[in-house]
């Protein structure tokens, strides 16, 4: 994982630290993203919400205590890592390009429709198949009333905290060095590892087992392939990627239990089935390219 930019495209290193970052930008990013987030989450893990070593709880706000306990670490890790490495390897101009990409909304209408509806539909169909339709019910109008506001909230919390780092910074650079399938798999594994400390908290659910973690890992990997497709085909629109990311979070947290109120452990594999089929279809239809083209890669390299 060496620098993805030409050797003369960034500022000259002033010390060994900057030279190391310029030589290994991706390794630096992953190390900082994990280290900063995990350090920020440590009090949460040790609090009464986790191991109970520290005798306090994080206050609840809208989404339980995710906004107060998890979001600070989620923001600090990937965003700080991407900002730091970009500043060192590409300087002020690189940061300006990065900032402009945060507001790149131009993408086809169909890709916005895909980001909004593909994941919920796949989750529903997969769970219906896994349950033979048993336990399904039409949710109340209250769920529909909450869905859009919570989607907006997820967009500016989970989506904004993670995707400028994981996809805009890391994925674009990994794809310049590796085939899209390999780049997506590597990033997916590292993305899963980043989440692992949260399974020591209520975020992972009331009864976390090995099956819980495996199920999350498979689901996250499937989402990684879908996100790569949307990133590549949607003109690398970061808001589009953020929308796709938060669509799975929002549907699972707001709507899933309303569609399947009696969901058991076996039924929770339904979303994995649905997204797995969708990801497989994407891989087959794109012949493993996931929307990646040489022209697009050259454009990314030119843009930094």
C-alpha cells in the first residue's frame, strides 16, 4: 500500500513522520482510523453500558445513546485519518479537492433510486424468503412518518462520519492499485474490524454471540460490494454513497422490526440472504468490475 499519487504531486516531507505517511498513505489511514475511533470508544466500552468499570452511562438521545457514545468516535476516526493523510500527501490543494467531492451530488436519478430502495427491498425479499412469509405484517403509518426524518439524521451522522474516509479516501486509492473485487474485499475486512469494539456495548444487541458478529460481517461485506458499485457508477458521488450506507442502517433500525415483529435469530439471516443475492447479481452483471473503468480511474488519479 504505497502512495497513489505521483511522487512530485504532494508537498515535500519535512520530517520522518511525513515521509512515512507519504510512503504508506493507506496503512497510515487505516491505523489512524482504527486507533482514534477505538480510543474514543474506550470509555463507552468501560462504562456501565459495557464492562461496568467506569460508573456512568452515556445519555440517550433519539437513537439510544449512539449519538452521544458512538458518533464522536465514528467522526473522529475515519474523518481525521483521511484529513491528516490528505493534508500530508497532497497539501492544501488536495484538501480543497477532497472538500469539493463532499458536495458532488451529480449522479443519475436511477442511482439515487437504487440507493434509496434497493437495500430495503432486498432485505424485505430476503427475509420473506427465509421466513416463508410467516410473521410479516404491514407497519403502521408512524413508521412511514419516522422513516424520512431518521434517514436524514442517519445521512448526517453515520453516512457523513464514515464515507468520506472509507470510500472517498480509501476505496479510490485501493482501486488504483488492485482489481475492484480485491479492493472491495480488503476494504470490507478493514471496515468490519473497525466496528468490532462496538460489540462490547449495547450497539451489538442485548445478547452478542459469535453468530451475531459473523452475521454482521457477512452483511457488511455484501454492503461493501454494493457501495463500490454505486461509488463507481454514480460518478464517485459521496452524498450518493452516504445515502446508500444510511439506507441499510435506517431500514434495520426503524422499519425491520415493524415488518417482522417476532423476528428470531434464524429470521435475522433474511437480510443477509437478500443482500447476498443482490450483491451476487451486481458482481455477475458487471463481470466483477463493479462499475470501475480505466477512464474513471485516470480521472480519480488526476483529481487526487
